[in-house]
């Protein structure tokens, strides 16, 4: 008996923490700060979100614009990142020549490239897509590289002992073994891609979630700011979880491989 | 005798720079779009001579170091307790996880509204980003400790202090360093974003200044400086990783 | 029954070490294996047994010497699937089911129907019919090695190369697998080169036991196993078995001492 009461108390801790946090936030906003340009109550934020979703419905164009850029950037990053990662894993020469540039591009805070890209391409869709692309290409590329290199050590011998042709070696061994790594790369790329979206829209756009946040920040419109940030967080979590599910579906054997 | 790898890397860099210089000189009428490396270098020199370079570089570095070092202390401390005590993890996790999943760019406006456009807000941005990453990773490291080691600790009758400092923390060290590595990259982005939004000094400020005045050599200098800072901090972290957790294979990037 | 199936002549493998003397893994290995013979190689750890099998299988070129299969010299260029390799680790492809793993070497060499028939036949031979659609991670270690064996046998190789296939199994499973291998060999009569650290395993399974020297490895001595087939575990108490085990153990002990003690292996 004692134990089960204790168990209930334990499982309640998380909801209690969330609830009391929200209450504290509300109290802080309405009784302590009391300044709508500094902090607003979560109730106000929820009301604003409801309004933007169901009454004025003015969140959707932003959501649509941002999703579109995001998707294009991700697809481009996959199409470019995976082959380069593979090439680097399969050819030491390619790796050695590409490596210094990759490291430079990868370790530089991505936002540094945004003004340069805007300078070259102007404020249009292509520039934004490229900024998103730069954000998410590296996790994809690096994971493809590692995936391919890990398998090339473990399983290539098996393929060679069965005298598979180069094509079969790639299709039957290298590619399937890299799939979970590529998907893991995509999963990591979601967050960076969203940051890319925010940066891109922030620099020059008239719609999109990044624009919404930037605009709300400039005009000290805290309810909209909170809603924008929340939508970003939700998109990030959804994208991440979606890719988790895809990973599990695409490679039921993955856990075994990754544990080793 | 340089290794083949290094030789190829150097060849690749010099060839790239030479190509860039030649192409920009031959093909482009004005230097607005892509200044040749030589004029980027000249601008770098000029910025250094006027003391501007020092000012902005030091501002960013200062913000970064302050935020990062406090984040290490707080992150490890909280992460440790999150890993050890389930109730604490339950209380903290919803908030930390939420903070973690908000893109860097999205919460910077808040920090600026709350803490102003000075250095404090940037220190807080760096702090928040790094602390969260270190916290989550430290907690994971403490949770994932091999139970055999805990039994070993018990059978050797280690006291709680020894248990913490000789078994649990060393076991979690690779995770902690991973948290730091993840934190550095995102924090660098965060500090630049914050400076870009509202600041009166720092590399982010310089970036904005250069792009608003269409001063492309200056823009490229800033990008170069940021690349240098990125690679520098990355190399440092990698070195630290090898020193702190030499039993672990470190990531190449 | 003319010449040997496999013959190694003065086979040597060395790998370059930056700036220094090349590192000799094995040196002047001479060996010939008859049709249907089961040969085991034992030797101290690190003496180059795995490397020898890999060279024989054409996974890496020899530094010098020749390999003859059915009297024809094998060169690096030939690409025929004439040997089956059972690797030291499980080495099953985790994204393929049991059946698809066994099919790996058959795809594209036989029609789909024939290939599947053959694969099922060999799965049945190793006692795993009913597990066609299991993934490797759903199988025990012993089952995984059965699949591994079926995969190598399925291509109907001239020679089966086995590199410590049972090393990762627990003692009981290992004994069962030894008996299974005896049965399967009896049914297929393959020519086998089998590498192991376990002297009793080598004697139980083989027609001939080869003892390798410490690195650089070469054939130190060889012993025919004078025990009749089909065999069962009972032969382990046969005095000839026990004597042979002792003799081989003495030799390995000497090799280990010559290498500087077992702590240096
Ligand atoms: N490609 C290589 N380059 C350098 N050294 C190698 C290479 N391949 C093998 N070696 C070395 O050759 C020696 C023999 O290796 P091998 O794996 O063939 O030994 P083994 O007899 O199978 O050992 P074990 O019984 O432990 O499996 C080892 O010292 C190994 O480090
Ligand atoms: Mg071996």
C-alpha cells in the first residue's frame, strides 16, 4: 500500500512541476512584473495562439511560408550531403581535399554566411533556401560519411568474400547499412534547419515564422513573440519525433547495429 | 615530412585561395560581390590598425568565456543531480527539454527585451545554450553508468565523496565533454545572433554594420574572423576531449 | 582423385611499416589440402591465422608465393566464387533476414527460384528451417553462427574457410555446434580449413591438425588424427585423443615461450 501511494506521488511529479511552473509564471506576470512589454501570463499567450489559429487564422501564411523553405532546404541538403558524405568515405583523396573547406564551413557560425548569401542572391526564395541548406547539410553529410565508413570496415569483407560486384556491394551492403545513419543525420538536421529558417526570414522577409518573431521582438509584442517561439519549438519536436518513427520503420534492425 | 593528408589539405586550401584571387581579378569589375583575398587581407590589416578589430573580437570573446565557464559549473552540477535523483529529474526535465528544443534564434529576442542590449544579455544567451546542453548530457552520463562500476565502488567501500569523484563523474566525463562540444557550436551562433540583433560591439555587430553599409571586404573579414573563432574553439574542445577522456575515440568533427 | 584441392607454396605476407622493416605476418607457408579433407590450424594468438585465410580467400594479396586451386594458380584478378568464408565474428548483415543472408552469395548467380530453394535447403541443413524471416538480432549466438555456416555452404564452394567460428559461444553451445559441424561435414564432405584456439576442438573435428609457429607464422608441425569417423564426443576419452592433445599443447607452449611469454601475445 505504502509503496503504491509513493509511486503515484512519483509519477505526479512531472505534471506538478509543469503546472506549478505555469502558475508561478502567471503570478510573476500579473502581480510582480505587471508590464505587458516585459512578460505576459501564459493565459494571454494561449488566448493569442487560439486567436491566431482559429479566429483571425493569420498564423497559417507564416507557417506555410516557413515550412516551404524548410522542406526545400532539407531536400537540397539530403541530395547534396549524402553523395558527398559517401564520396568522402569511399575515397581518401576526396576526403583529404574537401576536409579543410568542410571543417571551415562547418565550424563557422552559420549566421555569418547569411549576409553574404543575401548579398549575392538578394532577398528571394533561393537565398533563404540556401541559408536553410547550409544549416542542415552538415549533420546529414557527416552522418552519411560515418555510416559509410563504419560499414566499409565491418561488412565489406563479407561482400568481397562472396565476390559481389561493385554495384551489388554498394546496393546490398554499403547503402542499406548507411540508411539508419542518414536518417539519424536528418533527425539532427531538423533543429538546425529550423534555426536556418529563422535566420533567413529574419534578414529580409515579409512573412514566415522568423519574420513574425523578429517583428514581434521589435515591437515588443510579447504574446505574438511567445506564440512564434512555441510554434518553432513544436515544429522542432514534431520533426524530430517523426524522423524517429521513420527510422524505426525503415530499419527494424537498427538498434542492434547501433548498440554494437 | 608532412603526412599525405595534411599535404593534400594545404594544397586544397592554397589552390582554392589562388583560384578565388585570380577569378575575382579577371572576371569581376567591382569588388562588391566577392572581394579577392588580397583586399580582404588589406581590410583586416586596416581594422587591426585602427583598434576596431581588437574591440569587437574581445567583446565577443569576453561574452563567450563568461557565459561558457559559468554554464560548465552550473550545467555539471544540475546535470549531476538530475542524473542521481529521479525526483529532481522529473521536476527539471520538462523545462530543460523545452528550453533545449527552442531554436537559438527564437529566444534571443526575449533575452534582449529582458536584459538589454549590453554584454549581459549575450553572456546570458551563451550561458543558457551551453548550460542546457551540458545539463542534459551530464544527466545522461550519470544515468547510463555501468552498474558493475557502482557495485565495484560498493565492494571497495568507497565513501559517497569518492563514489562521486572517482566513479560517477569520471564515467560521465565523455558525456559532459560531448555536451560542451554541442554547446560551443550553438552558443557561438547564439552570441552572434544576439549581437546582430542589438549591440554596440562584437563580431555580430560588425557583421551587421558591414552588411548594412554594403562594405563587402569588411563583411568577408568578419566572416573570416568568425570562421577562425569557430575553428579555434572547435580545435580547443577536441584537444580538451582527448585530454579529459583519452579512453574514448573522439569525433573527427 | 588427382592432386590436392588447395596448395599453398611459400606463401608470405608482410605489411609495410612507415620507414622501418616491413612487418612479417606469416612467412613461407606451405600447405596442401586434399579433396574432402578437414584440416585445422592451431597456433598462438596473433600468429597470422586470420590473415592467412584472408589471403587464401583473395581478400588481400600475398606478398609472395602462390596459391593453387585444383592445380590452377589463383591470381588477384580471378573473381570466381570458389570459397566460402565463415568469419570470426557473426558478420551477418543485420538488415537482412536469415533467408536473405543465406541468399547473399546466390543472388544474381542463380535464378531467384533456384537460389531460394538452395537457401532453404542449407537453412534446413543447419537446423534452422522455420527461422527464415528472423533478423539476426532475434537469434541466439549459436543460431547466428549456423546461419553464417549456411551462408558459406549455400554457394557450394570448393573449399570452406572457417575462422574461429565458435569462439564467441558459451562452452555448451560450442560443444553442440562442434557435433553439428561433424554431422554437416559428414553429409556434405566439403574440404574445410578450420582455425581454432581450442586443441580438443581441432582434434575432434579434423583429419589433420596443423600447428603454427609464433609470428611470423609458418607451419611448425602437422599431425594426422588417427580416429575413425563418424565421431562422437566419446572419442575425447580415447587415449590417442588425449595423447595428441598433450603433444599439440606442448608445442604451442614452446611457441608461446619463444615469443616471450603469453603476456606478450
Ligand atoms: N593490415 C594489417 N596491417 C598491419 N598489421 C596487421 C594487418 N593485419 C594483421 N596485422 C597484424 O598481424 C598479426 C596477425 O594477425 P591475425 O589477425 O592474422 O592473427 P590471428 O592469428 O588470427 O590472431 P587471433 O588468434 O588473435 O585471431 C597481428 O599482430 C596483427 O596486428
Ligand atoms: Mg584471428
